[in-house]
C-alpha cells in the first residue's frame, strides 16, 4: 500500500514538473514575441525561437505548435492580458465597463482599456498584416478578430444605449461602427506610432471623441445632465 509520504512526493514532483512546463511556455512566448517584433514574421524561424529560449525545436512545436499557432496565441494573449486566450465577457476590464452605469464614465473606462490592450497588441498587429499575405491561417485570423471585435462593439453599444448614452438619430449599428473603427490597432498605430501621440493623450482624446460623437448633448463630464 502506498505511503502518505510517497503520495505527497508524487504530488510535489507533479507540481514541480507543471511549474517548469509553464515557465518554459512563458519563456518561449516571450522570446517569440521579441523575435517577431524585431525581425518580422517571415524572418523569424522556429530554430531561432528555440535557440533563444534555450530549448529544442521539437519542444517549441510540442509546447505551442507551429509558427502560425504561436503568432495566433501571441495575438490572443495580447488582447486578454493573460497567458491564454480569454473570451471577451470573461475579461476584467469588460466586467468593469459593464458594471459602470454612467455612459460617459463607461466610455472613459473603455478608452483606458483600449489604450492598455493596444499597447500590447498594436505592434504585433502591424506584423500580422505582413504575415497575412503569406499565411492563409493568419489571413483568417485577421478577419476573425475584426469580425469578433465588430460583434463585441455592437454588444457594448447596445449597453451604452440602454444606459441612455446614444444621441438621437444615431443607431446602435452606426455607433458600433464608429467605436470599431477608432479602437482598431491600425488607428492606434497611426496616432501613437506614426504621429507620436503619448498614451495619455490618446486615451484622453479617444474618450472625449466618443463622448462628443455618441452621447446626447445633455450628458456632462461628471455624469450629470444639463439643459440647453
């Protein structure tokens, strides 16, 4: 009969192996991100990732899969802010935005989330455009993320409308398209990377622009209303 000491040792050894595997996975992902950003998708090779991570090429494949799968995972983790893909409704910032009852503060919270996410995501997305030309799987990823984001923006805009946050004459679909266009990685890259805007300036402008474009004129900055 197995002793309690042996059972504890087995659990301990299993935990150590899992911790080591998790660390290897994180290291490979970190190195892969660095290589993709510095060299581009095409010039980054699996042997180069393996060498920089200090593992065998077979380990990279066994841990994360082929190069397109690694890039997809990097995109998904940049969106979620975790080591794995997380559905939109399970993300912390989505729950915070949903919980905010005031339309203007709801937009401000979301503008901050866009800034944080795009700081991680947009540099990778610039390389995704290049990679999509050569990799059908990544071209599909590009379209998938765009479509998914559009659907999420419609849900968000419906919540905004329910909170009294859409001006007269503006439909949910139109408002969703406005947010979809301006929260895109391409838009972030244009203003922050191309035009040199600071992250603070981008976030402040985005919240203000959304408020001016989407909210009724009577909604004040402090969440109250005024009468013309």
